[in-house]
């Protein structure tokens, strides 16, 4: 019997797990995929929003502004790549600048600091590639960019270090009320073995599937629509095309797309917004990718779309109420939702963690730990070291002298770290998200056979069990002449 | 910091041939830096035959061709470092490299030869829509898995792109037990050699669909199906022409790009057409003492031409090390027009160049019964009829130093494709 | 009289060749640029052959696979039989280029030889 079972190891589930791991409690996280950060958390704009966009008084507004404020300390404690690059909402000449005033007022009410409207001259000096049609912009210096993989993994690894159990490849099939809580019947996605987890409290952080789980135990039905967003990621050569996160002032043409540098130095363009039936439809579409090119040019000129290195799609969990749904289900005691976490979900995740932990501790009196480890070290990046430090490291661990990914210059040492650390990587995507090996311009063409060799050795895996992204995604299927 | 007269970045066919010729031209202090665990480069995974007809007058497999140059390097006692990645090259020819044993180290070279080869265009760069499951490989990655490691990447295969590696892999996968269902090619002509279409596709009844591309990839974890469609003259898919193929693998053979990161870091100017350095007749880049050859300079069709070009780079680098630069030499630009996409070299120095200089280039489309015409300013100098020219195959013009001597006031050389 | 259009595979030029035949007799070959093309065309329409390359697993070597080839060309219709004969074959390192790893493959009278040097581990 666990005190708390959390469904979902995305950024929300992981942030909640980390907050709860400050207490003396038995906690588990149950995740359907083979790795943490495998759903919406892995495919989004990688933005820490300032918080001027959400409706005043909404959970989105409150938690976004709070989450944003928490990021500096969290980035320091948990070694998360984060940068306050500032954001701009651009108004073009055919748009009404009053829209910016509205945003400014909303932002002030939401408590966003230092917002101001800037005119074209200043805008142009900040962003030389801004569209010729841009006349003014709302500037939010607190806006930031983050690595969503590392943010999620940092929460999860730190929670793990503080005693939280993670069950990956474990799919919750049904939830039943028991005398002192809930029984979660699960199936292992690979072995198909059934296992039941009992917990006093269940936290539902299941992303686009949070409605399914809520509706198993509550008559207050939720309805979540998967809203697809397609993105293009551009080469690092294009990474300095803009330095701020450039939003477009919403118009009758739609919300527009953002153009932003990433913390790793690429340029990101997206997302589209299309509601889809299938909650697994993470495919990109020709129409979607074409529309990005056209729409991006409204705010930023000459976006070098020929330098796209990959495109991807993510699904936002849009709940009908248009706000986050956080709290105990009214008719299901001990069942706490963290549902409908669409944008600004990543920005709000730290605050959602706090809020849910507070709700849990009200329901279940828990004692704070005296030995909580509040910090976590990320994967050592040798490129941040001086040549002397780097050579010292290589003498101790020669694997740091061996480059595996030639595009991102990732060493074998980093890949070994990614595999051996808590909740370590077990797939090519797992290695990629932790180290960036395979995320560069050749998109793993060069390093994947080499990474497979390291996984085989370090994780004692059979070559046939090494997948791109979990069960069913094997890379090789047999030997020559024997398939 | 160590010092070498000549550092060669890359131990593939280009780097090996450059090293041998530089040594034969009298340079003692040479270091080849190779990132892989053995010399030979990509030839080690090219196990098909057909290499070396020009160089050795026989048909060799890739590893056999490489082994002959490796033996020449060994006979001459030329130094090399394996498993070593060059991290940076500065414009003053300081090379930063790293490996397990030596850590990160710097070498000051008098001359550098860039011979890093090329890489394959990825699915991402092609921006093919659809899911992103396992089972999508560049043809070269699949080639490495099958030929070097003995692992099969799939059972039922669709190939996009008819570049030579794609054609070769169609045959390899078939021989090793897979079913190759179709090869789709965006352009109205193949990007590979004609002989490879005969021996790799026709021999096995594998259909080649020209003017087709992949419009969708299905499968959440592993590829389950690929949809291809015909494209119009604008290379955009024509609605209603979609054909769906169930398969577990998609191989991509959609072009090669010079591995130009180090060239850029050294401050070398690149030609936007080839993505490789702009060089003159001696294969020197705009950065004095930095030379380039092989696929990092421009993507070749035959390794024999790589070896020839690299040997020239080795000789020229040796010349530079011994005699320094001739910075005041008169230059004449070569203009590629009317179907000629680019030329390597981009300019010549009529007084300094070799007696016979091979200018290589590719054409931008398929030309039947046309001629390659060379003009000195407006005067037609040579005209050579070619029954067929296609982008998959390199063409060449040989310039004669003596002849150029008759044109002391020459401004430009033009190479163009003309109706026969 | 019949004609067949071929693409020569003798070298990368890939000459388009037209072969004219009278029954099973070749009466004319055009389109080739060298004598090799003529020879190829005559053989291709009467007894087509190919060099086959493949891989064989290695025991005790620095690499897991060695690439191999038929020492000379074999009848085209024996390609699959030739590859099938390599199934399960294991070569012991060290291996040198030219080492015969399987003689008279699939009854063609042609040997399978190593096309790469593999030192022992």
C-alpha cells in the first residue's frame, strides 16, 4: 500500500513526485512509456512563459506566474538548462495595437513583472530579423527558455533519489475504490504481466488521458481534447536568427506561431493547433509543416526553413473548461486531478507540484523529511570545462575522450552517465533526450550504431531489445540471412 | 603543443591518397587523424565491387580498394591516430583533437588537408511528414549495420531516393533476405549510376518510381507503412496518386552533404552549390595552407576520382610547405553556366597550375546528345560531345597550361552544356 | 530478327547498348564505347553473369563480419543459391584478402574469397 500513487511521469507528475518526496511517505509514479518525459512534456515549445496570456484569476495565470518565479532557484538546485531570454509579442501593421494594451493590462493583473510595450525602433535593435511589418511589441523580460527533457528528468531523478519508486512501461488499465484508497490495476507493456498497485491517494497527471482516469472514479466527467502542435527544429547555424522568444499577437488569422531560440542553441518554429481524435496521433502533416513556414514569416523575416533538421508534433491536453483542473475530485475522496495541463503547463509545473503537494498533505498528514536532498547534478557537459579540467577528466575516465555524436560532440562518458544515472536511459531516444547525442544535424545517422553498442554493454541489453523509444520500436530485427 | 608539417583530417580514401602523395613529394612530418577505429573511411562498409577500375584497372570491393592505400601509407611509415576526433581547426592551422589516450590536444601544422568526407541528408532535413518511429534509416547507416555488424534493420523495405547507396542497399537487403518493395525518386531521373540501376534493381525486379516521393510514414513505435505519391514538375505531390506500401523499414538515400563543420570553423569560404570549400587549381581554400579534397570538397561519384584529386591536394600541400604561398599569382575564374552547376576548382592561376588540370563538375539535369563546351572569354576552345549526361555522374574538362599561355589577357573561362 | 536494349555494367559509364539477334545468335552490337561493352552485351543476352558480394560471420576477429566476393562472375540465376550457401558459414580470424572461405559455391565452380583483412582479436 502506497501513500500516494501518481499516474504519469511527465513534467507535472514528476514535479509533484519531487514535491511529495520532501515528506516521509511511500510514493510511486506509474508511467506507461519506457521513459519519463515521453508524452506532451517532450514535444512542446520549451518555453517558460511570463504569464500575461492566461485569463485573470485562472489557475493558468496564477500557477504560470508562480512557476516562472520558481525557475531560477530550481534551475540552480536541479541543474536545469534555463535562460531568461525575454519574450516579445509582435504586433504588425495590419493589426490593432490595442491588442497589446489588453495583454499588458492582463499581464499586470496576473502579476507579471516589468512588462512594457516597445516601439519599432527598440524592437529592431533587439531583433534585427523582425518582420518589416512589425510596428510594436509587448516585451516580457521574465520570459524564458528551458530544456523540457532536463526539467522533467531533474524532477524525476531528484524524486527517485529521495525515495520515490518509478514503474515504467506500466499502463494503468482500471482504477477501483477500496476501503482505504484505490486499487490501480496495471499491465506491463512488454511482459503483459498484470500488477495491482494500492494507494491511499491517487494523483492523476496522465496528460491527454487524464479524463479517462478521472471518469473511472468520478461522476464529474472531464473531457480532454488532444490539440496537435507541429514544430520545426532548425540547425544551430540558424540558432541566433532571433534571441528572444517571438510570439505573434493573436488575430483573426489565428494565434500564430512562435519563433524562438532553444537553450541548446537551435531555432524552434511552431506550433500549429489542430484538434485531433486520436490521442496517439503524433504525426506531422504536410499541411502543418507548410503552414509553419508561411505563418512564421509574419513576425520574423527570412527564417531559414531550409535548415530544418527535424520536425515533430506534440499533443496539448485541452480540457473543455479551458483551464487547468487541479484538486480533489468532488465525489472521489483522495483522487486528485492535475488535468487539462496544456500551455502554459511546462511553465506552471513547478507551481502545480507545490499546489498538489499541499492538497495531499491536507488529506494525509505527512511529516517533512530531515534528510531531503534538494539538489541534483545534471549530466556533466565536458564542453563547459577548460582544456586542463577536461584532460583531468579524460585521464580518470577515458570515455570522456571518445566522441560518439559528431554533430553535437557528445562523448561516450556522457552517454554512460545517461545510462547509469537514476532512471537512466534504455533507448536511443532516452540517450538523445538526456545527452543530445543524435539530436544534431545528421539526426543520429552517425551515432546510432555506436550508441547501440554502448547501451548493449552498459545496460546489459540484447541488441534486439534496444529500441528507438520503447517496446515495439526495435532498431534491428535479426542477423544477415536470418530474418 | 605538437608540430607537424602536414595534418590530414580524415583517413578515408581522400586522406590516404593525399598522405601518400605528400610523402612522395618529400614531406616527412605528416599526421593523419581518423575518427573511426581503422583507416579506410566509408569504403570499409562499401562491400560491393566496382571500385578501382581507373586506378588499378580491376574491379575491387571497397575494403580491398582501401587496403591498397592503407598498405601504401604503412610502407611509407606515415603516422596516423585512430579513434581521434578533430574538434576544431583555426585559421592559423592549429588543430584541436581528442581521444581516450591523449585527451584533448593541439597540433600546430604548416598545412592542413581537409578530407572529412560527407554525410547523408536526414529524414528531418527532407521534412517528410508522418510519425517518427524506429525503422527509418539513412541508407549508409543501414549499410554499416548490415555490412559491418551483421544486423538486419528490417524485413520489408521502401527506399526513398535513388542515390548510389540507396540502390546498392536495395540489392544488399534483398540478398540478405529482405523484400525491397519499391524505390521512389523525387526527380524525373535517378541520382545514381546507370549500372547500379541495372545490377541492383532490374536484376531483382525492384521497381524504380521516378517523380515520386514519400508523403506519409505510419507506425507509432516501428514503421508500419509508407505512402508515396507522384510529384508534378514543381516536385509537389499530386493528390490522388498516393500508393501505400506496408513495410517495417524506410531507407533514405537523398543526397550527400560535405561534412563542413571543421571547414567553417577554420574560416573556409563554402560554395553554396556544393556545400564544400571554394578552391583554386591547387585545391587550396581561401585560408592559406588549408587544402581540401574528396567528398568534403564536393561529392564524387567514383572513388578513383577522389584518389586522383587527393593526390593532387597532397602534392600541392607539399609544394606550399616547401615554397610557401604564391599570393600574387594572376587568377582566372571558371564560370559554370547553362546546365553546369559548379566547377571544382572555381578558379585557376594560369602560371602556377599543373600542365594538365582536370576541372570536375556535375550537370543540373539529364542531357542527351549534348556537348560540353569550354570558352576562353568568348572564344570556343573545346567542344566534346556526350551521348548522355546526368546529375548522378561527374563530368570533366581538362585545361592545358600551354594553351592558356596563348591567352595572357584571359578574364574568364566558361563551361556550358550546348546542343550538339 | 530481334533487338535488346541494355545498359552496360562494365564500368560506371553505363553505355546504352543495342544488341541485334537472329534467334540465339548475336548479329550486331552497337552503342558500346569499348570492347568490354561488346563482350558484356554478348554475354548478357546469352549467359548473363554477376560478381556476388556478401558477408560472412567472423570468429575471433577484431570485426564481427568479413565481406566476401565470388572470385569471378557466376551465372545470374545462381545469385540467391550462392548467398544461401553462405548461411551459417563462420570464418576464423585472422583472415586475409583472397583467402578462400568456401570453394565451388553452389556448384558454380567459383570460390568465395575474403575481400578484407581481419586480424585476430
